[in-house]
């Protein structure tokens, strides 16, 4: 890895003429997040086509040749002359460094060129001129940029512009005018989000309970959008927290002190994993009985190998809870207008559940000019290709608040929802529970073998209203290069079993082979995804419960590598 940590270029330069260029960030709020290794930072990922996408939807680039060049490292070098970075922050924000990181061919995250230079905090642009730096032969792709701070929780505003070499030109864009929140046009847009008010009985019961001053808990489970990605600060600007605050303002007593908040979003994970972690992350192992649960997996469930069966099973698990919570289905959307609303909404229709569609609210107006009725542009709504900005999160919260208000003003449905129906997609994973080092209610027989350590380098997320991240699946089993080559074994009686293991981009993580009753089932490869997060995969699914023995052992080429079993889901 070549690390060009320096305070400026090699030598002073003559004034540069104005070059054509495009923005990938415009006055974007950045926030320092605590990291296990390294300084607190805000990271913006540019690999896997994200740089070209940012150039298109933030910078307004339409030239297909330029967009193609941005998807290749050689093309980037051919195209880009320099990168301009400007930061606005208070003096209390301390020192802020800008980092440019290419991913490596051999060691993806540890290799490649890294450039670091200090930012000025008064909005003055600092230029990284490509020819002024030494670049590694291991460079494979433009990986990410980052802003490093001195401590977590600090906020700044950043703009990043890419300047082009001679022979390339893009049109200058106009900066979008501020969003007119609470205008009649805005309120009309919000109203379009109400896909279905559904059977209102459970939600009205919770609202009336709140009005009487009784304790009410509103919970949220989903992916990175529910975690708060893109919102700054993440713990109070996210849609979950903002809609909880709106619920308090609408219906709470004693200044909302009777309304409680649970947030359980985990980035990059589908309802397949949400099903396994619901009891711990939302139900809190029986300590919490939420009155309202918002479920947001519409942009994460492409990774659900059951294609909706786990989603419907999760919904049924929640609806079947003894205290009969209200369940709200929330359909978020990506910047390419994609989500899985069409796949998942039949579950809400079958059980007559409230459904809120962010896609229905914003996508059509994205296509309009201001004169034609545009309320918010994609540049304003999306922080990146996947996540909303703080303004986008506020719109999501207002969409949920609209459902709350419409429900409060409607007549109470006499009958509760009916669950005794043929499933819309499938319900074979209802009753899924977790097995790990801490929880083993089914008394499964476990022999840890050489998987005897505990991994602490885990995926971390901001739970509830806590700004500091919490580890996901901390009660795990880890194999290390020095722990031997003995197999991990699990004997359990169940209809279905899912393995949860840790993905990692580290070079020292290896593969593990999984056997059920002595038969090879699959090879779990932590580096297939390439970043630290939780991966759930089905080992078997049967009609009736039977005893099975599961064996996990390192692949022959991975005895000297790490591998982490985070847990199992069974029913």
C-alpha cells in the first residue's frame, strides 16, 4: 500500500484555469462515526459503479463515455485531472482530514493507494491534483473517500468536485432550491405515500393508549435506512427517530414521556436475518412488548434467498405476539427507483395491514421540473445510491406521521386482523429463534472444537437513540489460525436451520465447509460479500422437526485463517 499522507502537493503551482467538472457531493452533511480501527470518520463508497452513479445523479453527467470511464480504474486515470474538496465546520469540530482510497488487486482493503490531506474548515477548496501523487501498481478500483475527525459525533458540511482533463467536458448544473416543507404541494406528495390504511384496530388502540398517558413503545426493524444511514446525526435525524418524535407530539402525554423508542436496523441485511434477531433486538428477550412495529425491508430483501417467505414469517411472528402489536409495512426506495414493493405488498394486503410507500410519494415527482411540480430532487433526497439524506429521512417520517393522523381520525374497526389464512408467499419460518453462546433455549448440544474464541471485530450499528454503535451477534464462535483444526458441531431438533456467519474483506479470513448429518451442504465464504457484516443462509428446511447434526470445519486451504460463526436460527 502506498500511503501519501502529506499536507499538500510536491511544489507550489501556477494558478489553474477553470476546468470542466462535476460534483459527487454538494453541501452534504458529514458525521464522524466511531471506528474500531482508525479515527472516527464519514466514509463514502465509490466502488461497484457508485462513482458513476453519483456523477450522474448528483453531478448531472449524461455523457455515456464519461460514465463508462468512471467505472474503470484506467478510465478514471485517463479522465480525471484533480479532485476539489471543501469543508465548512465550526472551530469546535477540530482537525478534519480528507482521505482518497483506491482498493487493491491483491489486498482489496489493505492495499492500493491512500492519500490523506488536511481540510480547511472555512469552505476553501483544497485540490488533489492526480499527477502530484505516487500511485500504486496494485490499484484496482476507486474504492472510497472519507473524512476523518478527532472524535465521534462531530458534524461538518462537505462538497467534492471532480475536475476533468482536456478533451472532456460536462455541463455545469444548477444548485437545487430549498425544499418547501409543509407547503400544499409537499403535503399532497406526502399523502400519496399511504398505500393502504389497512385494518386500523391495533394502531388506534396504541394511539388511544398513548393519549391516556399509558406507556407505548414504537419499534422499527429493517436495514441500513432504518439504522439511519445518510441521516446526520444518524441517531436523531433518521426517519425512525423523527417519526417517533412526531408520534410523541401527536399523541403523547407528559411531554411525550410515556412514548418509548426501539430502533433495530442493521445495514446490508434482509428480513431473513431480521427474523432471527427480532427477539433479541426488538423484543429484547421478552423485556419489551412493542405496541407498534414498523418493518422496512423493501430495499434489502433481494438478498433473502426465500424471496419473501422469511418476510411473511417475520410479519406473522410479530402479529402473533401476545400483546397484539400493530404492524406497519414501510416500503423505502433506492435512487434508481427500485424496491420490492410489488413482491412484499401482497403480505400487507392479505392481513389488511397499514402500508406506507416512499416510492409512491417521491418517484413520479422526481421526473418533473420545478415548474411541472417537483418538490424534492434526487440530489436532495438521496445521500448516495442507497440511502436518503436527512431531508429524505424527514420525508419518510412525515409519510409515517400522515398514516398516524389518518388512523387517529378514522372510525375504529370492530374486528382485529385475521391470521388464519393461506399465506401470500409462505410462512414456513414462523417461530424462528436464535442459538448462540448466550441463547440456547432448545438445549442444542454444542461442541465448539477449534471455534473457541470470540470475535469482537463485528458489524456495529446505532441502536435506539444511541449515537455510539453496538456490536451485532457478539456471542459468537471464532476459529483462529492458532486454535487448531477441530470441527464445530451442533446437534439440534428443528424443522429449519439457518447459519449466520460473518462476512469480511480481510485477507486472513477463510472458507468453512458445512455438513448436515455427514453430507456436504455448502461452503461459507466470508469474502464473497467483501465487507464486515452478518450473513444468514439456509442449511435445511423440512416439513417436520427432526434431530440433525451440523458440522462446520475449515476448508483445506483455510486452516490458517479466521472464520466466525455468529449464530443459528431454528424453528
